[in-house]
């Protein structure tokens, strides 16, 4: 009887949580509907509503932290690094390691500083009305991130293109969007989509294309140890997904 009551309470809590998520994050659901309506190129697999929902779920919660949070958490992070050093068989009290836990904790906060920033704060007054309807591309944007599976670096280049719809974005802001999402614990596939969706939300352009080429140190210095391996991911939205000519133009220009 007690188990039955607990199960009913759990189901009620889950329904309430889902309802709250839907109201707070309706803009992501709208993008999912827009993508489903336009579809992909002929012959490409079409994502179902459940597949799109699972992808959007990972973007619903805007994870942020403040400078005050950094100050509060720094001692506990440093203590954790001290524990790691002991676990590795090292002596945290020897001269070369005395300040290492604090240095490492501060460095990790910098590596993940994207959690401290919001897209809306970065874009502020950088969206301009402009009657320009040709492709805008910023390529070879340096990117550094951290693999969320092994906590080792990912680094490479990001190429961004979009087709304006009466509005353009300050060029440096494209690099700032890359910085916000890359300076987090990431997988490359999600990073690529987050950048494309952020630009789509900000500008409502006719289309967006994002390509990332990156080296993953989890493949270079451990595991398979393939020194020259690179991972390439892409996200195409709007006409970049629907129109092969637009997509080909973008891919040709970023290779030139």
C-alpha cells in the first residue's frame, strides 16, 4: 500500500515538473515545431517529435554561475584536487605541488566560464536592421572546450554562416557565442547545435550553418591514441538544410 502511494506521488511530481518546463522554455519547443514543419532535404531521414524533444531537453535549462559562486566554490574545488593528488600517489605538501590544487581549481573555473554568461547579455545592442540578403560567413574561429566524459581539452575551429532576414549580427558576437558554449563541459555534437540554435533565436534568419573541426585529446593522449584524428560535425537549419545549392555554397566558401 505504501509503495503504491509513493509511486502515485512520484508520477504527480513528474507531471508538475514537465508542465513547468514547458511553460518556462516554450521558445525551444517553438524551434522544434519550426524544424519539423520545414523538414530536411529530400531523401534525408526526418526526425520524429520524440527525437526532437529529446534533443531540445538538453538545452532547456540554462546553467549559469556567478563570480560569487566561483569564490564560494574555490576552496572545495581545491580540496578536491588535493584528494586527487593523494589518490595518484603524490604528496600535496611537497614544494612543487603546494599551490597546485588552487591553481588547478582556478584554471577549471576559467575553462568552464561559459556557465557564467548568457547569450542575451552578450548580444545586447549588437543586432542591427540591415537590408542585406546575401550569405554572411565567419570562419576559422578558434575554439577551446572540455570533453565532458574525460575532462580533457577539445580544440579546433568553428565556421559559421547565415542568410540574413532583414537583420544582421555584429561579427564579433558570433565568436562570443562560440566562446559561451565551448567554455563548458561539452560533446562536439551538442556544441555545434547550440551555436546554430542560438543564432537562429537571436536573428530569425532564413538559415544557419555551423561546422566544427576539432581535435579531442581523449582520442590523442589516451584510448586509441590517434595523433592526427579530427572530428567534423555540422548543423544546418532553414535554407541551409532545405536547399542543396545554399548548403554547397556555404561548404565551398569555408573551404576556400
